[in-house]
C-alpha cells in the first residue's frame, strides 16, 4: 500500500530475479509467474518503475506495475494473452 521503503522493494525484486534464475519453479511447473505490483497512486507507480529500472533488462519481462483499480483488468488482459 505504498509504505515499503525503496530499498526493501529493490531487495524483494532481486530475490524474485534470483529465484527465477535458479530455474526451480520452471523445472517443477514448466513456467515462472510474472509479478504484478498493484500500487495505490501514480506517485508510487513512478517510484516502483524507477526501482525496476535499476534491475537488469530481463526484469522487464517479469514485473508489471499498475494502479490498484486497474489490477483486475490487467490480470484479465494477461490471461487472454
């Protein structure tokens, strides 16, 4: 809900990437789920987008940011693609 410090979010994203790189999830399930960050406002979306920009390019395929009220529509869109 917009309360975690930027350093905490960056560390969490790096843990997701490390897990993805390990291949454990892909080996067990054949796929790795994408991560949807649903945030309360545009300020937080911008902050999270800047944090994600500090990650390697491959992270762009893993993470998506949207506003809370767009979350359900975004999930439905992903399910159709």
